[in-house]
């Protein structure tokens, strides 16, 4: 489980949805470390509706609808030649960072 910093969100830039408990797989943590990427940077993008640079248009549109309809949200970010997924469950109880191979 990742402990979120208190300043991840602000009144000037509120989150679009709650992340719930945030967890990461060993593969995701290794990829983030390999690229010297802070997981909170990725989480901040996800929670503000930046669904990443590795999703087709249809999935972006599905995420936008899921915000309203209360469905699962999926972001995909490129880190080098790899991708990192961030998934927030439909009930917003858990957000997971994982590699596509761990899906």
C-alpha cells in the first residue's frame, strides 16, 4: 500500500474522484524505480483525468463516461518501451498500479 502525501491534491486542483486504498504490484514499483518516476506523479495525472498516452480514443471516452456512471477507470502511461496501468475500481475503494503483464 502506498501512503499518499497530504499535498497531492489542493483546493485549486481537486481530484475528480477518490483513489481509495492505493496499491502497486512489484512489477509496477520496479518499472517506476527504473525510470526514476515518482508514483504520485502518475496518480496525480490519473485522478485529474489525464488517462495517459497509451490508451486508444475509445478507452478515453469510456473513462470520461465512467466518471459519471461510476464504472472502473483505466489509465495507461508509457515509461520507456513499457506501459504502466493505473486502475481505479468502480466503487473507488482501490486504485492499483500494475504492468499489463500483471493484469
